[in-house]
């Protein structure tokens, strides 16, 4: 069994979770659409993640759609008391596997009820509003008042315990915080993609969790000769080093690397106990500096 307790912990809503969690996106079929190739293997990965100490799982009902939530329920329900399941709303999948905004109050209400039903819970631990403003689906400025207010109303009804935002700018985080308490921000961030450096530090000062999506590069895995060289020196894989770097980045960073492989699951979780020297850290920091120039 892999020990992930050495990565420390951080508050996520009214709970404290280990900083190494698990992201369920890759459990769906190719392109995060349709069922997995091996349903039994997907269920085994979820069960092994929890058995290995994971107490924070990230999901969404638009993964599949509905697939990952149904797998989580089949594998883990009734859920351990210390397990926090974080989901997100704000998009739907087209029949062609497209990702489409679904941000009206009615859309968001429907999505919350879909998540409740497919996860089999009376209330959702944490719901992130996935902000989609621009055509490229990256962060883009614009008001989220109507959308976040709708989720805050569902929270007041007792259907959601805590709220967060995803794919959001600093201004949107501030706007959300003016409407209801924000417990986490989930944005694109990794060793090579570091646009959110200032936001991470701002959130750390506010004791708000920052959860990087695509921590290993997403659909295009991280490629860096420096990363590979440091990994070779340390006797680790590049992906383990990339995760270890994120854990060193700030104490409020919570990781949710995803995989559909038991071997990769253990490889990812073992990065929680991996300590980077200051020398290795300095070499890796240059990767981000070269990227943002």
C-alpha cells in the first residue's frame, strides 16, 4: 500500500484532506466520452485509490457523460466518512463528444440534481462552477454573478455543502467570494504552465485550496529535457517529479492526478513522499520561466 500521508494535508471546506488526491476523468472512454474499455479495471482503480489513503476524489457528471459518477458510486458507495467528492457543473457533452457551456440557472440546477442522483448522495460535498466564457474554453474575463448566485441558492437549500470555481480568473474568484464562501479554485497549472503563480500565492494567504487540473500536462503530457534530467538524477519518473514539484509549490496546492491504470496510480501516489532538494527545485523552476517568457 502506498503511503500518501507524507504529503501533508489542507482544508477543503469543513474537512482536512491529504494533498494527494485522485481525478476520475480518465475513467471514461476515449476523449472522456462513453464507457471505459475495461469497467472492472476502472472500478479496481477507484477502490485501490481509497484503500491507499486517498480521501479526495475529483469528478464531474459531464465526464462520460454520467460515466465517472456512476463508476464512483458502484465502486465506493456507501462512501467512507472521510471521503470528499468534488464535482463541477457548467458544461454538457454533445452527441459528437463536444464540450458545450451549460451555465443558465436552470442548466446548473439540472446538473446538480444529475450529480446527486448519479453519485447517490443527498448533498454534494463541493461543487465547482466551471467557467466557460471564451471560444477556446480557457480563462476569460466576464461576470459569473448569475451563475454563482444560482449555486449559492442551491447551497442554501442544502443540496451543496461547499462551493468553488474552475477555469476562473482572479477577478472572477473575487466576484464569487463576494457572493458565497469559496473553498477551492481549480485551474490549469503545472510545471510548464504557470499563468496562475500570483493567484496561487493570493489564495494561500486566504487559506483557499488551489487544485491544478492537467497537473501532468493533460492530453499532451509534459515534455521537458530538464524535467527528464532531474528525474534521472533522482531515480524517479518525470511525472513523479512534476507532481512532487507541485506539492512544493505552495501548501494550499491539492493534487488530483488521474489514471485508469493501477500501476500509474501507485506511481502517482508515491510522489507524495518524494522530497525535492533545493538544487533540484531551482533547476525545475527554470522550466516554467522559459515557458512564460
